[in-house]
């Protein structure tokens, strides 16, 4: 329509110009020459060749104008169509973006709701099982309770993997940058998987190069998550031998560290390696597979390592083992290290362990405390050394081929030269009655692998008349002694099973409790009684935990600390709780350790009784 209108206008204008200009030019010429305005005079003037050019040129110009009008109309039409298409496409993109955002919100809300709904009963399963395991049980009952607890932990790990993968895919997972003690983090991580490794008789070792800083900046939770996944996989696929995690500085970088988890397991076929880090992909996906899993763990690890500005790689040989290594940007944090007890400096130690990784780790650790170390991988070599060399303490591995730790200790105690030598037993398999047997065999200490620095120090220092500072020993909240004041804790929770879990755990930690079932009752309870601590669920009827917290905080400075105890486990949920005025946050399912940690942070009078 637009094109036809423009073409018509240009054609009319061209026709008027082409026909009108010669007439106007003839009339003007007649007037200038003083000739009469007659047809004969016009013919006389038209006989001039110049007038012929003047008369015909406008005709051509008019035709060109008409043609130009046609093309101009085409351009206008194309512009109009293009603008319409752009507007339509823009509208489509806006609608698609709105749909995507809506779908993303729906997915996030669905995952959050599903997480909440699953975590709520899981809190009862895991919490109650943990409490049950702390009671007098028969061996069969304890085995059953342990199986339930481990199954609950496995289900919780799957839930967390799905949530993490969804957050990473949506670009909503951010890392913290806080100071962390790298050696403590490694030891804590090894502690988590130590039961798995000891049940299979595996050696589990952390080997940190001396050049690696003790304190760095990073996200301890996510770094631990990557290490736990790699260590758990290594243990799962290893039936004998060792699992070692090594930490080394990256050459040429001031802040990059390399972590390598190696095992002596079944290895991975070469054809599987290219797809190993693809989500929902496993090395063995057959219906007859021996090892389970969702196939999400390594995909999540690679994404997390990328967020740490590093890379995750694997080297493996079927039947030999695997090495998963990753780099991470962890800037050095200048935090003063704890002084080594002077009583150890210059002491002479002998280590006997047939596992090279353990031997190397212990040698480095003792040397870092100023001790002189002789390390041997066979009892025969150690006995030959002790026949002529002075020694202040000997660390003996329990499980060694040919001559185990019991036999070696008996020989040392039977020899007059070494009968008074203090012995420490190292074991990766805590057998029933081993602690008592070690005492009867003359051992001065018993250390379970993986060996923590703090535990090693706690065994060594007293041997030489030293003492550790109170801050060096781990603390666990215990019930109050008789006559001491028991803190009063308000538990705001609408689920009866979760009420029982919280109350039993708090009572086990020496607290008195009062339970309310909604936020309105919580506000009223704080008005009436002075509480020492509040554990607040977020989703409750009548008034939710967030609104209840806001109302309680308006009461003034005498308000007790409020800790969110919620099945809402997303990062945004934690921030919502803090924004509402809560002082701390623990996610369900809660454990005795997590509740104990909260109690220790916010109840100093109870923390004073920890040991």
C-alpha cells in the first residue's frame, strides 16, 4: 500500500513537471521577446533547437522521477517491513526471556520446595538415628542403625548434588573468599571418609609440601566438597592399597595450588575418559554395574574448580589406578601460625610404616616440629637402626607384611636397650579391643589414620613432660556438671518429629528447652521468659520464622541470639534469614555436631564446660 502511494505521487509529480515546464518556458520566452501569445508565435519559438532541448529534457526528468518514486516506494516498504519484523522479533525475544525467567523461577522454587519437603523428614531420619546410636544397643541393632544413618547421608548427598548442579547451570552459585587453614581443612575432610577407607583396609594420607602456605583465602565449603567427591570416588573404586591427596604449589604462580587425589583402584578405560566430566555420565552405565551414583559429582567438581579459576584433569590406567588433579587460585593469607612446643625440638624419632605416603607425611610433620627423624618401611631395618642409634620415641604401623606392629612392639619391649622406649601405634583399621590391647602391649599412645596433627601432638608432647595450651584441643559441648546453670533454649518448630530431634540433642548438650509450634507463639514466649538462645524454623503456620524474628528483634537489646534451623538450604535462604535479623543458620537435617557448634558459639557459659 505504501509503495503504490509513493509511486503514484512521484509519477504525478514527474508528469506535471515534464508537461508543465515546456509550456511555462514557452510563455516566458514569448513575454521576454515581446511576441503575442499565439499558437503561431509558439511554433516559431519551438523551431529553435534550444527550445527543443528545454522541452524534451523535463520529459526525461519526469520519467526518471517516476522510476525513482517506484524504487523509493520499494525502500520505504522494505524499511516498514523490517521495522515490523524487528518489533515482532523483539516482542518474541522479550516474551521468550519472560518465559525463561518464569521457568527459571519455577524451577528454583520447585527445587527449593522439594529440598525443603525432603529435608524435613530426613531431619527426623538422620537426627533420630544419630540419637539412637548414642544409646545402649546390641551389635545387631547398632549395625542396623548405622545402615539407616549411612543411607540417609547418601540420599542427602544426592539431593545436594542436584541442587548444586541446578544452581551452577543457572549461574547462581558464587564462591566465598575467606581465610582458611588448609591443613585443618584437609584433615577434617579425611576424617569424613576415614570410616569408608578403614572398612576396606585402605591407607588414607594427606601429603602437603612444605612450601604450601598454612593459611589461604578461598571457599572452604566448596573446596571441601571437591576434595570429598574425589576422595569418596577413589575409596569407592579401590579395594586394596592406598588413597593419597597431595597439595603442591604451582610453579610460577604466587597463589595457585595443585591438589592431586591418587588411588590404586580399578582405573578407568581410555575410551571413557573424554566423557567423564559430562553430567549424568558414568564410566559404567550398564545394568550390571557394581558401583552406583548419579554421574553428577565430577561435573559439579569441574564447574566448582572453574569458579576457583582452576582446571580439573584425570590420568588413569585400567587395573592400575587413577589420579584426579585440580588447580585452584587460593591467595596466601598472612595469619600467624601456632608455635611448636619446644619440648619436641631436637627429639629423635623412628617411624616404621610400609606405606611410602604415610612414611613421607609423618617424616615431614615431625621434622616441621624440629624433631630428628629416621623412617623405615620394614621392621627389620628399624630394628637394625635401633640396635646402635639413640631414640626418644618410635611410631609403629599396625598392619605390615611379615612382622606387624604387635610383633615389633613385643621385640622392642623384650630388648633391654629399647624396653623403655615410648611407642605409638598407628592403625588404619580400628579393630574391636585394639585400644585396650595396645595398652597391654606397652604402647604409650594409639593413633587412627588418617593422622591429624593435633592428635599426634597430643600423644607426643606429654611423653616429654610438656603440655598443650587449652586452645589446641578440640572441644565438644557436654552436659553441665551438677549444680551448674543449664541454659534455656526456645525451639520454634511446627513438625513434631523435628521438635523431638532438637529437644533431645539440646538436652544431651546440657540445655533446658521450651517448644512452640509457630512464630506467634515464639514472639509471645520471648515476651514472657528470658531465653538464652532461640532455634527458629522458617516455614511455620500463623506467623513464619522470618516475620517472628523481625518482631522479636524489635523488643530491644535483651533479645537472645536467634538461629535459623530450617530445611530451606539454598544460599538465598541463608541470606533471607540473616536479612530478617537472625544471628546464625544451620540447615536440616541437623546433626549433634552442628547443634553443638551453634550452642558453643552462642552460649559461652556452656562453652566454658567443654573439654
